[in-house]
C-alpha cells in the first residue's frame, strides 16, 4: 500500500495557496501558530453564536491570516445558500 499524504499539503503551491502568510524566527514559530489558532477559533465561535440563518447551511469556508510588522489582515470567506 502507498503512503498517505495530506491533501492540502500535496496541493500547496500548485492549485491552492497557504491559509496563513507570515514569517517568524524559528524560536517564535510555535507562538505564531498558537496565535493563528486562537484567532481562527475566536472567529468560528463568534459566527456560531451570533449568526443565525434559517437554512442551517451557513458557515466559514476559509480564514486567511496575513501578518506584517504592524498589521494583521484577516480575510474571511463565508458561504451562504
């Protein structure tokens, strides 16, 4: 049997782009990942609690995070029927 791979990792750079764009020193990389996870969880929890649509098909398709020295830009892709 062949080795299993992550479908997102296989397509990065060819058909899909990264969901986070930022650079960090190797020692601070884990802090950046934790910060990304907290941001994504906070947004998902807010949407689940505060946005109600009768169809029940709403949701967040993708969250992109771009960090610069003095700015964090968050792009939220949502799907509604």
